[in-house]
């Protein structure tokens, strides 16, 4: 899953990027409102973390522009701890949640996970494929017999995205866009390689190929 972080505090934004990538997300960072507005409007993110006090263009204007353009991008806004008026304005402008600064990264992660669950095609707490359960915290598969199957970072991101969208035909382009960040380079056949690997782990019947369309996940 791919996230956008719009935060002008470079130390904070890089700390968030590192932690979110550690948690299995592809992450793009913008440090001003102009770049953030453009990325959020032109790239297919699964959620955004948006600071309201941004240079170039205030975060509230960025959010309003996204919503006026019809974007349903889930947005978690960051505000000053005592900025209750900003929180109200942000929620009224279409934000899905807010977090006051300073904050614990663990709380931001928990709020993002809850937000992604609510907005996913399947809002289930547990993601399953037959006897296998995806452990999102440890980024591995757990079998019915408690056996653990490790996953690479890309395998985890791809499988989680497929599991969050069961019954949907997902093109290779969609999958590329949601498991890699903006600057990532990858081979044109990389999705096929990882799908073959996942099929060998969870069983071929769970990931169907729709020729000329993409892939379909069956729980």
C-alpha cells in the first residue's frame, strides 16, 4: 500500500518515511503544499498524512482542492495540540481523522491502519487466504498449524494489497502504483514473478490471472 506524507519538518517527514517503510508501506514525501497537492491529485495513494501548517500552500487548501476535485483519498491531518479550530476546519473540509503534535509514531500507525481498514474493499481485521493468515505486524504468513512463512518486503506489500481488494480485477499498472513509491525502478515482469512466488506459498487458486486484465484475489 502506498502513502503520501506532506510535512515541512524534514526531520519528522524522514523519520515517518523510515518507520512507515519499515511497516511495509511504499512512501512518498512532499515538504510543501504545492508539491503535496500535485502528488495527491495525480498519484493513486491509499492514504495521506497531511500537515496543515505548510509553506507554499496551506494544508487546509490542499485538502479542500482534493475534495473539490472529487478525490476520496483517505486523509489523516496533523495539527498543533491546541489547534482545535484547525481540527474542526480540517474535518469539515473532508479529513478522515486527525492527530495533534507532538505525537507518538505508534499512534499514527494505529490510526492509519484503522483508516485503511475502513476504506478498503474488505474492512476485515484479519486478512486470510485459505488456511493462511497475514500477520501485518510481523509481515509474514501464519498457517492454521501456527507454522510461519516469511515474506520479502515486496511480497508482503503485494499480498496485502491483493487481500485488501478481493474480487476486484487489479491490473499490473494498479499493482505497480500501489506497492512502489514514486522513484522506484522495476522490471516490466516483476509483478508476474512475485505472483508466481505468492502462488507457491498460498496455493495457485487464490490468485487468478485474467488475461489482458490483471489479477483477481480469492480468499
